[in-house]
């Protein structure tokens, strides 16, 4: 397609040389600081790959499945805070991106997903590999574009990256027909973006009037709690949070998205709360008289029965997304603000007004007593089992890595144990699919994380069910030399579903056994273990080891850590363990199962 449109004029812009649309896309990516893209080619995105082949400024990583590539882009984004970029061809390539786009939407991850589209003259004609990807992804994107004029590419890419990373981050889809990629243009690169909708570009900041209402609330509270979500991490507000918590002497409970936003080793930390979170965190939130919800969204896995959640508390909710205010829970004081700014300004107001927190020693004593009575990660039971317990494997990994690894996970029991038994003192260290809960996230996310942080140990603590869902990414790890490790807590079952079967469905197994149902493998029946993950890894050229004996657990983990390439450690554990504590879905803290 030859575009006749004259270049758009911008207040401050740079006119490029003549190039085709695909080269223009690559130029836009370079200008946005993109250094890696996870991209799988096809007819409708081939020109884009040809353009990528013409640059040495961007590393193009070929995943073995578009879902793997897009989860990897998310892993990269979650670890760096930068926008992750993935790309796929039209039709089946694009549909394979949907899970990651939905995941990025649910977990507020900055992601730009580029898709090739059939030639524009075929759009709407049910052409080969034509899918209305713009329409299909509408409910799970922050924004999306179908580019019909190559001249629009620079503006669209500038906007897309801005939207993906600003405010509450999220996914943006850019669908580019093949003829737009091939069109010859003289691009005009805008230096900045302007949105006709002022809300999009606005930097929301709490006013002093709003913030000044907070200090008297703290002064009057006897049982205050900070409920901290992933918004603190997105906003890079963890340093301000620490100062605020210490200056006000308020205990902190995070969500799973917020893990690492506040150091878990800090005396004020109550780790994370919710369905499988610390009992004391749940009790404290339940009993609180003042609850600060910071960058979180009253998810049902946090609240249980929202009507009875923190029923006696005055609630302050600071969030960058106005649509979260009063959505799941009515609050006393909703404040629309960048959370880093709000906390920083609150800290200044505290200093200016020489604010001293009230005496809440009775509350702190109560929490200390709860912590003693019901420790979160009690290791007391490990010795009792002749077999390696899954919790024990995570605790050993924590010890042997000195708490310094980046951990990704699949979805299931292992995910909860990873969060319970590994301690996180820094943000962007616990990377997991939380809102969507997408099995198969762990290993590709670890690849993306390791590409971003080659200096760190990156370990996917995975389930045997979840790992299989993107097992083909072992090939990507081997070929691209990405030393991401997987430690599989192999219980031969879809353990989390089994747990619900045991608790709520009379232990009837409804397709939750992953091997031969008549000969179930496990530590007591090792010959029936299925599949053989070590052999599969070897087939992909990746080292692996299976460990069954408790006495060999630590040396096996050490071997994995010492390996300078990718590694699969298959840890055989019994399937009989349950993740506790547990607040059954839709119930309250009073119904929490502890034993
Ligand atoms: C893509 C996808 N399909 C189904 C589920 C439902 N689901 C949640 S946890 C789980 C079991 C996961 O098994 P595994 O990965 O072995 O972990 P485990 O619970 O055994 O540790 C299932 C099937 C899901 N979360 N994601
Ligand atoms: Mg399992």
C-alpha cells in the first residue's frame, strides 16, 4: 500500500528517512528503549521479523509457543518495571497471546503485544488466518490499535508505550496489517504524546487537603493496619512506604501482588494475607479500626465475604485507578493519586507537623501474640515426614539462595508454598500469575526475568501440572542460553484442585491425577512416576535431576544452583499436603481453617 497521507505535524518531532512500515515499527521500538522482544513469526508478521533481522539494537527471542513468549515478556516487565514486548502473527499466533494479555490486565503489567494482521483489503472477509484481534481482546486491554495507515505508526507506538507504563500499567495491543508493514513512508517521530482525553495523560496527585485528613485518623486509631498491594511496586513507592510505616508505627500486611513491597523480615511486617495468607495478618485486618488500602483492589481472595471484611474499620483507599474506588468495598476516604507521591507527601506532612503516632502498644502486643500462636511458615512438621515435603523444599531453596533469588511460579499449591516459605525483602522478586491464575506462567516468566536480570538466580518453583503447560520453552532456554531454573514440586496431581476435592467434594477425584490412575506414582511408588521430566529436559538439551530422598534434597538444590545453564530439578513430594491456613472462598476470617 502506498500511503498518500502527508506526514502528521507535531509540535516537536523528528522526520525520519524513507522506510517501510515494518522498519518504522522497529525504529519506534528502539526509540522506546526496547532491548528485547519475544516474537514468533508467520506470514502476517514476517515483514516485521525481516525488519528485526536488520537491527542489532534489539534481541529477538524466538519462544516455542506464543503463550510462552508473551508470559516471558511479562516476566521481563515484572522484574524491570519496563514495558515487556511480545509479537505474533495473525490468527492462531495472535489467539495464543490472549492469556498473557488477560494476565497483564489482571496483574497491571506493562505489556505491548504486537500482532500481524491480514492485508487491510481482506479485513472482515474471513481471510486465511484472519481474526478480529482488536475486537477479541477489547475486554482485557488497557488500550488497543488496528493500524490502517503506516504514517500513524510513530504516534501509535509512542502512545501505546505511554499508556502501557503510565498510571495503572497494563497491556496494549497493536494490530498491524501486512500491507501497512510493507508501505513506504517517511515517518515523523513525535517527541511527546498528547491525548484528546485529558484523563489518560493526567498525573493524578492527592491534594494536601485530602492527605491532611489522614493524620487525625491515625492519631485516633487504636488498631491500624496497612493493606498493601502491587500498586506500591508499580509506582516504585516501596521506600516511601517503609518510611510511612515506621513513622506511623503501623503494621503492614501485603497482598500476593504486594509481596516484597515491604521487607518481610521487618518487625512491622505481617507478610501477606488473604485466602492462604498469614493467620495473624488476616486477624489483624479483620480486627482493625483503621485500614489503609494502598494500591490494592479488595480482590475476593483478600476479602472473602466483602460485606464482612474489616467490618469495624474506617477504610482509606489510595489508588491511581478511580474505577477501583468503592467497587468491591465501600470506603470512608477514597483518594485518587500516584501512590509514591501520596506517601512521600504524607511523610513530609508528618515531619512538618511533628506528628507522633498514638500509643498502640496493646495492638502490637496482640499481633505479637498471634504471630507466636500461629506462625506462618512453621517448619515444625518437616521432621515428621519420611518424605520431602513441598514446603521443606521451598524453605531449603530459600536458605541455599540466602533469599536472594527471583522466584516465579505456576499456579496451584506450589505457588502458595513458594510465597509462604520463601521470604521476600525487596520488590520485583516474586513473579506470579495472581489475578488470572494462569498455569504455565512460571517457566516462561522465569526466562523473561533471567533475560532482564542475568546477574540473579532466577528459579521457577513450579507444579508438575503447570510446568507441562509451557514445557516447550526448555528449547528456548537451551538455544538462547538463558539459565533459568525450574524446581518442580512434583506431587503427580493437580494438587490445588485435589485439596478442594478433599475439603469440599468428599475426596472424589475428578480428573486430577496426572499419571496412571490405577498406579499413582509418588515417593512410595517411584517406578510409577510420570512423566520423566529429566528425560524430557535432556531431550531439549537441558540438564535435569530427580530427587526423591530427603537426605539428598540440599545437594540436589545446590547442584541446580551451581549449574550455569538452565536446569530442571524434579522434587518428588507426597500429594497429601494441604495449603494452610485457608479461608474458604466467600467466607470470613472466622471460618479460617488452620489445621
Ligand atoms: C490454565 C489453567 N487451567 C486450569 C487451572 C485450574 N487450576 C488451578 S490450580 C490447578 C492445579 C495445578 O496443578 P500443579 O501445577 O501440579 O500444582 P499443584 O497444585 O499440584 O502444586 C488447576 C488445574 C488454572 N489455574 N489455569
Ligand atoms: Mg501438582
